C-alpha cells in the first residue's frame, strides 16, 4: 500500500493554520474582554491545545470522505443499482400491502364488533343519543334567565362567539361568596355523608362583615397599623370594623343567622323567581352544536351556571328551614331536582356528573330538615315522591353509551380528516412529529382504536342482570380496569392510543352509586320520619313502612340487598349502604374523598347528629 505523504503534509499544514487561526480569534468568538487573552503567550498556549484537535478532526474527515468514495464506487455499479432498485420496489410493494392490509383488517374487526354489539341492542351512532328538538315556547333552556348563562360564549345554534358578547348580562351564574375577597375556610354548605350540618352563623358573620374595598388593607387601631391578615374575617372569623361597602344586602342590626343569610341571598331573588317560572315549562333542550363532526368541540357553558344556582338554592333551603319556612324550602328542593333533570338527556358523561352533583345539592337540605325535624308529614310525602324519580342506574347507562358514541364519532372525525388536520400546541403551532404520524397512520388503526374504546366502555356498563336488579357494584370498577389493562397490552399496532383520553369510568360508576344511595336513603328517611310522627318513635324494622309510608323500600344499590338499619337507644337511627367496597363495615363512614382511590373502604351512612348540635 502506497501512502500519499504529499497529501497528508498538506492536511497537516492546513490543520496547523486552522489551529493558529482558532487560537488567535477564540477570545473574539467567546466575547472575552481580557486584553491578556490576545498576547502571544496566551495564543501559543491555546494553539497547542487546538492544533492536535484540529489535526484529528481533519484527518477523520478525510478518512470518512475517502471511505464514502470507495463505497460509492463499489455500490453504484450497474448490477448493484439493479439490486438496489429491485429491493426498493419490493419494500414499497410490501409496505403498500401492509398498509392496505391493516386498513382491511382494522375495518373488518370494527364492523364485526359493531354488528355483534348491535345484535345485543347496543347503539354506537352518536346521532341516536341527540335529544329531539322541542318547541321554543316550551323549552326551559331558552328562557331569558337561563339563556343569559351561555349567550355570552355561544349563540343559539351552539356555535362559539369570539370575542365574548359582553352585552349579555349573565343572570344564571350566582355566587354565594364575594368575588374579590378571599373566602373563609370556615364556610361550609354542609355534608350529609360526613354528618355535617350547615353552619348558618358562619355565613351570617361572613355576610355581615363589610370591607372598605375588595382589597385586603391594613387598618389603623389606636394610631397603629394592624396586620391585614389579622383583620381578614374571611380567614380568621374576626369582625372588621369598617362598614363602607358590601356585595350583599345586610340589615342594620343583626337578626337570626337564617334571616341574615336569606336577606343576603335576596340579591338573587328576581333571577330565582324567573328561574322558578321557567321551571314550569315541560321540556328542556339546550341549544348545543350537535351538528359538529367532532363532539369534542361541543360547548357546554351552562354547566357552571346551573351548579352555582343549585349551591344558592341549597344554602337558601337550609336557611328557610331554620326560619320556619319549610314550604319554601320544599319548593327550592324541587327546583334543584328540576335543574338536574334539565340536562338529563345530554349525550355527555360530564353532563351526567353535573346532574348527579345537582341531585346531591338537593339531598343536603332534606337531610338537615330531617335532622332538625323541620319537615311536616305532607312535605315528607312530597319529598319522597320527588326523589323517587331519580334513577342513577338508568341515567348512568345512557350517559356511558352516549359518551362512547361521542368518542367513536371523534375518532371517525380524526380518521377522515387526518390528511388535512394537524396536531398543534397551545400556541397554535403545528407539532410536525405527531402530525406526520397522524397523517401516515393506516385508517385501520383508527378502527382498532374504536374497538378498544368500545370494549373498555362496555366493560364499565352494568350487565343485563345488574341493570335488571338496579345495581351499580364495585365489580364495574374491576371490569373496567381489567379491560383497560388487556387493551393496553404491549404489541406493535397502536390500537389503544385513544384510551389515554378515556377517564377512569369505574370512579364515575362509584360516584353515581353514592348519589343514588343518598337519594334512596333520603326516601327511606322520609318514610321513617312520617312513621315517627304517626307512632311516636322509629320502627324496629324497615318492612313495616310498606305500604302506608312508602310503596317499596329501596334496596342497596351496591349489592341489591336491603339497606342496613338499626334503631338507637337515644331515639335516633342509623341507616347505611355498604358503600363502594361492597363490605358491611357496621356503619363506619367512608371519607367522600376515597371515591378517587382505587379501593375505597367504609359505608355510606345516613345518620343525624345529636339533637341540639
């Protein structure tokens, strides 16, 4: 092998010159301002550091170029070129066959699954879950006070308005708290599941405390400025002495806690009266954009307004009961249940959660009125009839099927538009990596994602036997997690990608079961109270309530067995469901936050605090 020393000498000279130049101008490139860096001693020191590195880098470059030259000459012969083109053509045909094969396989798998589901009576078409149109003059959702809650952000066709229409005054959204002042950690709307009554005195103090401005400010006392935190009633329950402004009506002199709370909430009296008049309408269908190809783009701006109304009604009903106005409290409970029913047939799982939250708001004043024995026998009978219309099992099944159909329609939207749609970041810029994967993915992969999604949703539905027995058990949670784990098993085909957007459906079932258990126990408690009013004490067993006081005693929604009940020696009783774990814990309460855990424990208990507490 003959070595071309002349060539390497030129490269050595070039490397040396490059090292000298780099050593001389490196301080300029790095922005150094030290004059000593430009002295020959410093330049020479840097040269001996850079020259070998430069020589090595140039030598490596020469070797790579020479290697590439040899490879190019040997590969790109006529024979090699024919072999290369033949291999490339074979790979292209193989890729096309795989691509179209995946399309055929995925579509066939989904169509087979869909036909099997439809033979069982299931429906996967989102259009089948859209509520039918109703006459405008009979539509609660189009009444002025209700429409004001969403017309700022969308029109009556369900299309978004950009920018928001600030000319619309939102009268549906109500707030029990001050809008610009930190709210008190001591304020509570009560919680029947934890046996906690609403503290109306805390609300009275809150409403009677006025601030100079909506900003927390230090205030002088005896010539000294005090720490504003120590004067913040919202945090420490201390009365602020400045009485210049207030967001709620306040009497000149303190009244009873209930009267002061009712006076403060009279701020929303006119809107509530309009809402009550609108609730006489027989139909409710909010003008959502069901024509959208992508259900994920449908706006639901009315949810927040309905929830805020229910919170005001909840607090007001408790205050009315304490103010000897049980008839008005009964009307407010009925209005809360009407609000819940107004979104009952919206094809969204989140609508169902809002609906159940509204129902739970109505249960609280029922529980507090029973705890303080403030309901009359006729009012108890009316409450039992109102609550008997709540069926969380049926509504849960409808909501889950509608949510599945919505997910399938969104996947179809992505499949059909994958060549034009893009995946963007929050700023609106296209993320090209995921976008390229979306556009190159076979349509069959979308069909396989539809099948995986449908399997997971159907695993979270009550079985035919459970639906017949009116049961929502923890087995639904187990079935969901097993189905999801099976769908996410490692394999090459990305057929479970959409499951990343599916929430834990088992928790949704647990939430529905807890609300329905509360409704059922409220019905039983109303019958028990009517029995006590008639007989002087609570019965030994629930069976004696039928039929004079209740047509049928509801069973435990978790296991289908009877509700647990025992009469206490102090004249009270304990009524409970076994809870989401399905085990009888003897009436030990479950922390409401445990529904977010994988395996909660404890019972759902209906029990009153001691009289006078």
